[in-house]
């Protein structure tokens, strides 16, 4: 069963590379924000998969929830900043 989690994590990392391409080479600021938010969301799932592999799901769920909250607040702050600056 651990191989399933390992392969799911590797597949998720490949998807994160695609989001990284969007975040770096996005034509607009909004595309870059969406790319960074997608990377953050996939990182939360990846942290939970790592917790399943190591058998410490309770610890990794706490870490992933804190990271998800930080990601959400950062994207809100960045979008508000670019809205005030008329960049979006």
C-alpha cells in the first residue's frame, strides 16, 4: 500500500511542475497567482501523503492545515495588493 502513496506523491510532484511553469511563465499576474495557489494546494495533499507513508498522519495533518491557512492568507494578501495597484 505504501507504493500506491509513493506513486501518487510522485504523480503529484509532476503536476506541481506543471503549475510551476504556469507560475513562472504566466502571461498575467492572475495566472501567476493561480499557479502559486495550485502549488500550495498540492503541497497540502503531498504532506498528507507523506504522513500516510510514515504512519504519522496526525502530525502531518496539523502541519498541512497550518500550511493551507498560510497559503490562503498569502494569496488573499497578494490579490488585494495587486487589486489596489491595479495590476489585476
